[in-house]
C-alpha cells in the first residue's frame, strides 16, 4: 500500500536520507532499525507528512501523494511519536481527541465539544488496550505506560491502515512492553500495516515480518526477519557488514 | 475568588465608606474595563504568549472612535472604525507571532509603541471631547447604569459567561490550551497552530477596542494617553486569576476575579489613606506574590 521511491531528505548541507526505496503491504509489520542519526525518525516524519522529501516520491496505492499531517491522516496513516507528543496540561480524553474533537450541536446550531462522547470513546479504547488509564486524568500525572496507552489510543481512534510507531517500548516496564507487542500483533491480524522503529532488537524480531536497516541515511538491508538474525542486523547497523 | 471576598470582608469592617453602594459601584465599573481586556489576555497567555500592546490598542481605538464621532458620524460607524484599528493591530501581532513565529514579547512590545504613536499622530496630541450627534448614546453606553450596575459591568458579566462557556465547550479554546501545553505535539496532531495564535491576538485586541469605546463614554473625553500602563493591570489580572505564563492554563472567571482583586487593592489603599504613589508598588507586588503562590502550589503538586 505504501511505496517510497528514491526518497531523499536534505537539511541544509546534511543529507538525512539518500534515495531510499521501501514497500509496505497491508497487514505487514516492518521493523525499521538503525543507529542514532541513521535517518529513522526522518523517514517516519516523511511518511507522517511532517516533512516533505527533498527528492523522490511517496506513493500510496500506486498513486504519488504529497503528504501533510492532515492528509496523511485522511489516507489512514497514524503516527505515535517517541516523545509521545502529548499535552501534559490536558486530560487523557482531550489528548486522544486532540485535533479531532467530537462536537454536538447545541439547539441544532451552536457547535460545542461533546465531552461525554469523547470520555466514553476513550474509555473504550483504553479498555481494548487493557490499560488502567482514566479518561479524565491529566497526562501530567500519568505513568510512562499510561502515556503510551493515551498515544496509542489516539492513533487507534481513526482505525488507520498504517501505523507508525516510534520507539513504542522505550519508556515502559517489561510487562507493558509485552502488552504493546501484543497490540502490534493484534493490529496485523486486523490487516493494519505497522512500521515499527525500535532500538530493541528483541521487539523487532518478536513481532516484525521484515526488518529494514538504515545506516547514515541509506537503506542497507530489507529482508524477512526469518532470513536474518539479531547478529546480522547489529552488524548492519554498526557497519561491520556493508549491506545484506 | 476567595481572596477577593476575604479582602472585601475585611475592608467593609475597617472602612465605613468601603461598603457604601457608591463605592461598590465604582469599584465594579473600574475593574470592568480591565476585566474585559483580561479575558482576551487570558486566552493569549493560555497559548504561552503575551500581549503587551493592549493598553496602546485601547488608546488608538479610543482616539479613532472619538475622532470619527467628532466628525459627525454615527456611533456604529465610529465603533466600527475603532474596532477596525484594534482588529488590524491584533492581526499584525497574530500574524507575526503565529505565522512568522516571532517572540510574542517583542512583537507586542513593538505594537505597544506603534499603536501609542499612531494615536498621537491621528489625534495630533489633542483631547477629543466633542462626540458629535451621537454623544448622548456614547456617554450613556459607557457611563450609564442598568438595574443598579454600570453598563460596562453588565457587559463584563455577559462576556465572562460567554468566555467561560467558550473555554469549556469550544474546539478553538481546547486548541488554545493544547498549544500552550505542548505546541509541537499540537502541530503534529494537525491543529492549525498559527491560526489559533492569530485568533487569540485578534480577540485580545478587539476586547481592548471594546473596552476603550466604553471607557470614552464613561470619561466623556479621550486623550491619546487612554489605557496607558493598562497592560500591566490586565496581565496582572490574568495571572492573578490563574493564567499560567508558561501557557496551557487559564479561565474566564479567574481573569475577572483577578481584575476585581487589583481594583479592590487600589480602592482599599485609597480609602485607608495610603499615598496613591504606593499603588504601583502594591499592584506590581501582587503579581509577584501571585506567581510565588502558584510556584508553591505547583511545587507541592509535582513533588507528589
């Protein structure tokens, strides 16, 4: 469903990505790996519509698209960022619905926020995720795992076709990591495509069908996880092996 | 709110004239002008910004309204001209802060100077007290009373109720708080951050314009010094009312309570016979105290 064709990204003199090709099929989980500065986050932000690539093109269902954060969402692409991109001063429900608030019409005309509906729907989403997060709690007072649940619930809201997960297991407990991995498997079963950025080799090999490795802005490997090994990927990341 | 009630209680005990109907009427009218502008300021501060230009925008709007009235035009046209100037000031502030991402402090400090200077230019530094054929309407609007309360107080009450509903129920206000909480994530969520900022600066300026039009009706004349130094009292009202200068917090009733408290402090000092030269120290000091109280409150919260 998603194809990147010779995508490059230049920040001034710095080339963050160099001619990267990538194909993702529906229901596929791809693990994107690479060292710090290899271009993982840049790639994710291009797919999420936050950056426009300086060269190459992004194609969705065989059609070239120019993505903005809003249009990416309309195409069914949702991103969960490493810093979780939450507003600490707002409630869990407000964060889940940020930018997509539900409203009802007062007396048939005046649009007002429908707090009850947003609370109810977020509670359902947290339930599905098996999280104890309460919709009215302020994010400021939440644990790392609860924040993760809020961020994932937000992304789940629109039943996306493609979910971009940036280090979803970086800041949470071991038990919660298992929950997040379970969630990723659940997404795949429902035909949702997942691009998983992770430093944790074990996570990628536990849930991903494919592993894609970036090094210094170039794609150096793209193969089924069953054909690779954590050792090979480590070598690719560090540059001990040039490409595979 | 509690502080306002407590101070009012104490003052009515120690000073006989304090609780007189006339004094209460005066206090409420005086803070209505400030409170109105503080509502807009609260929205600006909630985005993590600040609008230092409100006092000067009041001056410019007041002068322009007065001039157009004086040239024989009806109030509707004059008010439209005054509010139009306020709108343009707000639009400029908002565009520079929102779209060009300049620092709100610097942009609105510049506008503070620009708008005040324009008021001088168009008025040629003259006082305007001839409000033309609609003079009586203007005077009644800003200086009159209805059911025992000054008209500006009624307007403040209505505006505060609207603002409170706005903060709770509008999508825009939700985005205002979100921008103040985490601008980047709000942008990532697809919220048009620049437009949100533009809107709050325009609102802030427009409320300053409305306040100025009422004020010239109350004063019966307008000079280009109208609203001079008001930015401090407006910002103080918003901050004392719980608006967080870091953004992300603020409410309508807080702004009104803050304005009431400042006016109460000023009034109390006068009645207690304190030299008026001390007023600045007390008003300024109360902002700092409000910040300290907020810090202590927040400190104990995050420690837990």
